[in-house]
C-alpha cells in the first residue's frame, strides 16, 4: 500500500500551485489572425519565444489577455499578451499587476519600435512612450512610466509620406524575417538578466 500513497503524494505535489508571480512580462500586439506576424506584433512574438524557452505557452484567458506562468532561473513570473488591441493594452496590464501587487519596476514589456532598423534592440528602464500607443496605455493605467521595456526594431518607414498605421500593420520581408530571428533571441536573454536583477549587464550586452 505504501506505493499507492507515494503516488498520491507525488500527484498532490505536482498539482500544488506555484508561488504567486513577483514579475510580469508583457508582449504587446493586436489579437487575431490578420495581425499575426505584422511589425506591430513583435512584442507578441518575443513573448511567445520567451514562453517556448520556459517550456510553456500562453493559452489561459485571464486579465483581458492570454497568460502563462513561468519561472525562468527560479524567478516566478506571469506572462501576458493583452487581447484588447494595442491602444488599450494598459487595461490588461493594470488588472494583472493589481491582482498580484506587482509594482511597475517589476513589469517588463516587449514592444516594436519604428525608430530602429530590424535587428536592433534597445532597453529602457523608464521614460516616455515615444509615440507607441501600447506603451502610452500602460503608462496611463499604471500611473507611472517607471517600468522597463525592450524595444525591438521593426524598420523605419520607407519614406516620410508613408502612413505609419499601414507600415506597422504590414508584414516583414523575407530578409527582415532573417534579421528578426536573432534579435528575438537576444530579447529573451536580455529579459532573463533583467528579471534576475542584472540590469547593468543587460544594458551593456544587449542594448545595441
């Protein structure tokens, strides 16, 4: 009989909830198939890759978004892809942050940036939205700009008269797809360092 009780104990342990998340990782983008793999959805792509490296997937619907737990390097985190469309992203972030009492400085956001070429990446610990509506919404709902973000270059508009909306909702060329893959990996590595509190190392190695 000891064997069966050992099995029950193991099952109970496997079902035991993980510790509440101390960090929130957010990928910004627009929900729905028409927006998949567009420039504006690079934040979704980065978070999906992060989840894959952590052996999880964002499938649970909660906080107006898709969520998944993760524990990179032992840090308890909640991954979140808001499903409210870009300019309302802050609603989902506020709900998740308030529920788990996560302060802005422990909220890390992946997003696109049209000021950088594909393959470039910048880490910012705080500051303005720089015209990014998703970041602006998060700032509005948190009442703070003091959250770190990893801004991933998606390329500049081909000429000044090109509509910005058309550009960010367009898809990457094959060449840009090749350039994007390694920067998404760098974003994953940078995020791990930031979660571990190694901010200076992340800035030195990955804010290129």
